[in-house]
C-alpha cells in the first residue's frame, strides 16, 4: 500500500489516525520546505520519528550516553535492537522525546507532501511503541510550551552565559541535569550547539535555559553587529570629488589586460563669437533702395553707355531716368515722339504690356 497526499489538504494527525486504524507498518515520509520528516509505525503504533538523518541520531545517542558504541555497532551490523543492551527506561524516554519533538516540527509548517511506504523500518530499532493519540496530544502541548520559551529566548541559535553575580547574593540550588548544562557553558556556544554536545533534546535544553534566564542566573549574548567599513580618503581635483580605494589594488596578471585609464584632456578655449549690433531703421530711405541695391544699378551702367546715355547719380533717380526715356525718339533724332519707345524697357527686361499707344 502506498498512500500519498498533501498536509495542507489532509492534516498529519488525520493521516496518522488512518494508519493507526488500519494497523499499518511502514514509514510515513513528509517533505516540506527546509524540512524532511519520517514517522515509523508498527502495527498502528508509532515507534520512532525524526527530522534528521541516521547519522544525527547516531551522534545524539552516543553523546547522551544512553547506549554504548558497541550496542550501536551491533545494531548496524547484526540488526539487533538497541533494547537488548540498554536499560528500557532510559531508552524509552529518549525515543519518546524524539517522537513528540519531531511530530511538532513536522506539523509546524502546515504544508508539505507525504507518502507512506509499507514495510520500511528504522535503522536503529528500539522496540518502543507509542499510542498515536498520545503523540498527537503531546505535540499540541509542545507547541504551547515552545511559544512560552520563545518569549524569553527567541531563537535556539543565540548564545548564553552565566551572570557575574547571583541575584540578591542569595544561595543558588541547581538540579543535576541543570548543573550538567551549566558546566558546558563557554560563552560562545549556541543553544543548538549545547543540545547537540550533550545529546539532549533541543526542547529540554531550551526549556532549562529559559528557566535560568527567568531566575536571573543566565543571560543571552547578542551577536555583535559587523563594524562598518571606514570611509575611503578623498581628494578634490578641478572641482570634482574623487575617492581613493581603501586597499591597494593588485597589478593585473600576465594573462589579464589592464583596464584602460581615462584622463581628462584640456583643449584650446573656443573663440568668442562677436555678434553684430542691430542697425537702426532709416525711415527716410526708399523701399526701392532696399529691394534694388546700388551695386545692381552700377553693373547696368555700362550697358546704358553703349547707347550714349549717361547714368544718373544715385539709385533714387532710377525711376526718373526710366520715365524720362520713355518719350525719347528711338532713332536718336532728338525731339519727342508720340509713340513711347520700348528700347529702354527691353534693355531693362521689362514688358510693355499695359502701356497706352
């Protein structure tokens, strides 16, 4: 039988109840972001649960001194149960704590994909069996207890140390487990590292430390913030601020081409543009003088001299000269003619259309 689904659709507690009612044996694997959990069942009961690897479990068993290394090798090589060479009480408490803490962590994200594989057993067997309903209720209570611990110790990655003086200079009495925890303080290890070093569960370690913090015997050590880098020296050049590198740069290797450097170049200044001053308007000047410059009249003067005519001085007399020559005799006999002469107009390239006969 292979059962698959999603935790956000089928909650973990309902899946465990379904497997318990069916008396299934196997491994329920749950994969969520940053979490991989396994719940082993035998005949409908929970035998073991973990969110770590088999190597993590082996190291934790050795550090807690619940079992010896010889018993672990016998379980790995010969497939023997850990209960064969260990006191049942100590082993039962160890596995019970691991099951409850792992179920709490698997349920905490509230999402993930699960798959149940039949007839899959854990690497280290303990012959322990826990009721599904008991495990679910303990996992619910574990969530409330963790919320109380996190109100004092926000994260298990914080370091703790013993205070310099006892509160009110009163005698202090510690339980054997608490004394073992305090004896391993070094002022730099985190709660997570202390739990792994002692082989104890993270919940129990954090719970004992929270009680010590409330009693004023232990204080959390805040990690120092990284120091800000000193500002690099700067200098001013030609009105521009330039910062120098704080550390000397290494020269480029033989296989790297050096980056081109750009330096400002200064050319000759641009010549100053002199704009002419605006001329004042001459209201006494004729519009014809503006339209026909004096140079044009000067160029036409030699053409008029071929006919024996004299060019009048000044451009203002151009009209007078035109109309005075209209009545001249085209044959040059002197005297006036009733027929206007068109020779001058032809030389001036003017049309005679519109003249009276």
